[in-house]
């Protein structure tokens, strides 16, 4: 009789242990499901808040165009769109930060090829920019081959499929325009140090995009002509004042004796980048939007990218003038 009681007790203890293990597993899975649902909610919230930041930037750019001449806009760094916007407080201690940048103030990498042909003016400018940044590798010729449609290397420094196919892993030259500046990293022998050094000075816009001399920094302006010192370019930046140059001839008048092509220069911008940085709960979301502002006042979204840093690129300090 006692043996039966002992077996019954063991059975009860075994059942209790099994129920305890199963219950613990169910609780753990329930907690995981709750945490997953909360994360998904924060992801959706962050995404929509970021889109709200993009919408705000579009409104700011439309208002800026309405305050001037839509047919000949003047955009400079003292305008409201270029100033940092105050952070917006969100639920659960979250925050939305919105920043508008002008990629038209940087050298447009896609300008090396215009209507299927090499753009010698832009090619010379890119070479001078590389030289001023103390970059000796012939990236100008290699980028030209990356952009053009043929398979003929540009001189002795270019690079086409026959060289990229030797890489591990092998790949081919794009033979089209850059969709993003990060594609520079794929150029033959492009190092991370050279890429980071170039990053603050270049953009990847449509090939016909103009350079805004009112938002370009001294390094980019110094690359406009052979023999244009950085000190002179810094003077050009200072001469913009609080209103910027009103037209391209006013800018060129500051450069007597230097041969600077007016084609490809402008005092206004058509393309902008908006960085919307959102913090919700433990979620941090960064949306980088490329916008085009047309002369009719409409602002169009050309691209969105979620894989970017929220910090602006800073010029490499070891480069000396």
C-alpha cells in the first residue's frame, strides 16, 4: 500500500514539474511576443514620424520658393531651410530631428558624362578636387569608365570589366550613372580613407544638375579653375555675405583673369536632401530623402534611403590648404 502511495506521489510531482516547465515556456514565449509587438509598433511609429519630417521639409522648401522668383531662385546658407530646425518632442520621450542639406553645393560625380560623352570640363574639375585633397590615385579616369557605356579604358589609368572581373569576388563596371555616392567604394582600388575624404565634397545627382555657388564650400569652388588658390576660394565664400550671389555673372566678376566656365553653375538649387532622425522607445530610425523642387513649386521625392548615418560628413582635418 505504501509503495502505491509512493508511486502516486512521484507521479504528482512529475506532473507538477511538467506543468511548471510548460507554463514557464508559455510565459517566456508570451513575453517575447509582447516585446516583438512593441518593437514592431515602434518601427511603424518611427517610419511615419520620419515621413512627417520629410513632409515638413517639403513645406519649408515650397515656402522658400514662393518667397522669391520661382523661375530664377536664389538659395544660400542663410535661408530658413538651411538652418537647423528645433527638435520635435514625441511620445514616450522620443524625438524627431529634421535637417535639410543642399547636395547641389558639392561636385556632382555624374557630371563626368554628359549625353553619353565625356565632359572634359567636369573631368578637369574632379582631377583638381582630388589633387587639392591630396588624393593621388586616378579616380577621375576610373569613374569616367564606371559611368560611360563603352568598354574602352580611359587612357592608361581607366578601368573596365577586364579589371573588375579579376577582383575577389568578381564584378563588372556599372556603365551607368551613380544612384548613390556610396557606389564610389566600388571603384578600382578605392580605399576607405580616400572615400571618407571625398564624401563631404561630392554628390550623385542627375548629370545635368548645376553647382550652386552659394552653397558650395571653398574646396569645391577652388576646383572650378586651374590656378585658383584655396585662399581665393575662401574669399569667394566670404563675399557671398548674408544674401548670396544674385546671379552667376556676379560670382564670375570676383574671378578676373581666371577662365571659369559659367555652364553648369547656378545660384539656386533644384535638388535637396532631407535627413529625418527619429527616436521612439528603444528604436532609432534615420530616413534620408532626396527631393527635387520644380519651378512650379511642387516638391517631388526622388529616393528614400534608410541605411544612412544621421551625422553629416565632416571634412578630413589632416588635409592642409
